[in-house]
C-alpha cells in the first residue's frame, strides 16, 4: 500500500523592522524612540523605520519629506549596510540549522520547508518558536513567523501579528483568516490591479471568492483570474527553492544634488564598481555582463549593458566597462545625474567555461591586490582600507572611508525593508 504523503509544513520568517532593530540593539538609547533609517531631504527615501515611527504613519519606501512632516521628532540614521549583511548571514546560519531547505527572499526574510521535519502544523509552530528563540538569544532581535501548508499562506501569516508574531494558518481557517483581508494581500495584486478590482466593488479577498463565475476573468483575463482565485482558496503548490542563486549583483545611489562634474560622475562609477566587485569576491563568483543605470534630473532612466570577453570579479574591469557604456551610450544633453547604478549579471563560479589561452599579468596582479585588501577589511573592518580616490574631499560629492557617498551627497542607498 503506498504511503500517504507527508503533511506539508512551510515557515516564513520576516525580521521585524530589521535595519532599525539592529541600530537599536547597537545603541540602546534609541529604544522606544521613533527611528527612521534613510536620508532626509527632498530626494531621500525611508528604507525602514521603528514601530514607534510607524504609529505616526511613516512607512518604508515613503519620501523622506513626507516622513519628516508626519514625524518631525524622529531620529534619522543613514544606515550601515555592511552591518546588516553580517547580521543577516548569521541569521541564515540559524535557519540552516533547522532545515536544509531555506529560500532567502531578501536580507530580512526567508522561507523554510519543514516537511518531514515537523510532524504537522502544530509541530511546525513549535519549531518556528525555537527558531525565533535562537535568533533572539544570538542576535537580540525579533522576527515574525508564519506557519502554513504552503508559501503563500505562510507569508500572509507572518504579517498578521507583527512584531514578534507567530501565526499558524491551516487550510480550514482560510475563510476566517484570509478572506477578510484586502485584495492587495494576494500575490500579483499591485496598485493598478487593486484599483481595477475596487472599481468593480471587489475590495476584500472574500469578494473574489463570491464573485459570479467568469466575472474576474472578464476584468483581469483568464490566467490572472485563475491564479488569484487559487490563492484566495489558500492553494499554492510552489516549492521552497534552496538552490535559487543570485542572478545579478548591483549597487545604485540617488543623490541629493544632481551629479554634473565629470570627476564626480567618474568617482561615483568607481565607488559602485568597487562595491559590486567586492560582493562578487565575497560570494565566490565572477560576472560576464556589466550593467549601467542612469536616471537624469528630469527622471529619464536609461540602462545599458556590455558583455565582457572574460568573466571577472575585479573592480577595474567592471569600471572600465561602465565607463565605456557611459561615454559611448549615455547622452546627458546637459542634464545632471539623479541616480547612478552599476551592476553585473551572468554570474558563475570562477573557472567555469572556456579559459583564456594567455594569462593577463596585470589582472593577476590586480586580483592579488584585491584579495589582500579583502583580507584586511575582513580582519579590521570595512573602513580599514579605501581607495585614495574615494576618500572624502571638500567641494565634491564626497565619500566615506569605506567608499560609499557621504550623507550630504547621498539621498538613498539601502533597499527598503518592512
């Protein structure tokens, strides 16, 4: 007789106000105060904020000028991405200790598949509580967890009782826990789709479930309707994908004042190329394609790409390609640069593919220098070593010692998190 399939148990862990919580841990005097991570000013954006700031209506991805108006007494910090990345990696180590199937979604959230590890959803709740406890003991941080028979319901559950929540949604509770929620909670319902649904009086998930047959398909199309109705019924067959690898690495910055001087633009290109190359080496990868993204002061955005003759993890090679793209394929027409980004794709392990017949002595020397610099930063901290060109100087865009633009020049540098 065939054995019955194991009950599926999926956990979604979402760290609470991650950047802000790390800063409060590092400086307890911030506890209980409205804290915003981001850059003030007309071009700044809120990356995240503490729950004290959220009570005033501040939210991630909100323009800083709006946040300043809503919460004028908030404490503002620019954020420290290298610190957050280190904490995130240690949290990932905790998750790996509970399941071999961990799918990171971002720096502060991940799915775990506990099927075969947890006997049922109740046992999954027990394990999720252990995960939360271990993270709290190791990192002095809290996260919210959702436990369910699939990824979608687990993601919804983790958001229901933030912060420090732990919610289980079995299929039989879908009508009481899922259906009263707004349609925006369904994956695939963005602002435009939500607006179309609301125009038709479909405001809550239960409205989609109770809509006459075929009505949703006439509004959104048959494929989208089928997808949303499946989620509304709590059905989601997607697997947790632990082997999902990064498809690209990129850095971009939005500037408080448009970059117009060639020297400032070139320094910004160098800073971004340097950061991308360091991340490549940290991940043990090389890249075949370099991407450039430029947004001008009048909000025109242009992206360009160049495939390299050989994959690389060197800032000098990435910078050379980015300079070529900027010089030959970007037309500013007298405008300044509001946002500049450099990225790479076509990622692979070193040595994959056809090797070059001749070694490049200059690149070998650069790679040896890069490895030495990485070792120094690893041992003494990111600010222990910086390129001379990236040291802050008066009357320029300015950079910190770690190679990132200073607070006066930079309006946004961190991805938004909840």
